[in-house]
């Protein structure tokens, strides 16, 4: 059984920002592709789950980057699942440059969702299909819980648009990072990078929902959250480092 999965990627210009660095959301996009590809090879991917009326849903992610690769650079990503915690399935990622040096790592936490009820499903059959990776070492512990920064709140209104949505019919997990970076602003993102960030997904966001987003920043720390009325849908938090 394929315990780990590795693939090389050449960073395309559309994956980078005004400084030619890879965007945080593009990091999540490659992670999403890697997770899906490995799941298919393990026979727990979309092609198996969809006929069962099931889908993988990301609930939490944490990323730590020593540096962001540049446009045209080739990187290697390795991914592997770790033993499930009841209904939660951890999966980790390690990013390396062309010389094999580690430039970042990430952890994710997934659940199996019943597409009709939109509730967590009994995933015992899926868990039994995964490799025993208890002998592997994760780059860090479970993905972090986002804490709200104690600072003034800057609120905005947002309604999902066409480019926010994915094949599951809801806002894709990678889009929250784009929303956050847009709120942090061009000047901040030109002069800084997100050396670490985490996203907690509480409730999916569907077309037509009216959201209130709240950005808080204190020094290098920030948090960015989304609400529909008083219901919390997501939290993003992280640390800004001078580029």
C-alpha cells in the first residue's frame, strides 16, 4: 500500500503574487490536489466516495513556510495520512526545494461528509482502507485552533461569487486565504509573507449567503473570521513576517 505520495511541481506565474512569490492560497491548492491524488491511489478518493454519497471535507489546516517558492521554481511535495482520531483523519505535507531542502510543512484534518444530510458519516470502511502509518513521524502535532487577535475589528461584507465555488457546490477551502490576503491589503502582502497560518472551517458557505468578515491585526499577528449573522463559518489566523 502506498504509504506516502510524492510529486514535483513547477510554480506557474498564475500561482504567484506581485512579488513573484507563491500565494498562500496556491499552497493550499497544491495540497488539495496532492490529497486527492493520493486518496485515489489508496481507493478512498472521490471516484469511490461519490457513489456512496460521501465526500472528504477539510475541517482544519495549518501551514508553516520557511520561504515561499518563486515563479518558475520546481518544488517537491510529499504527503501522507496519519492514524485517524475517531471521525477525524489527519494528513500531513512536506515541501522541499530542488536541492531537497525542506522549505515548509503543513497539517490538515479531514472528515467524511454525507452529501445529502451535510453531516459527518460513519467512516469505518474508509479508515480500514488507509495504510498503517503509525511508524511515520508527522512534522508537527494536530493542526492548530485559531485564536482571535485582541485588536480593533475591521468589518466587511461579502457574498460568494462564481470563482469562489468548487465542484462540491460550496466555497472552496483555498478561497478563504485569498479573502484574508485581500483584506490585509496590497501594501502588507507586498512587504510581508504569511510565515505561518491556520484555517478552521466550521460551516460550509453556499451561494447566496451574506457574510460579515472581521479582520483584526496586532503587530505581526492577525485573525480573520467570517459570520452569517452570528453563526461563525470560518477562522483564519497567522503571523506576518517581513519579506
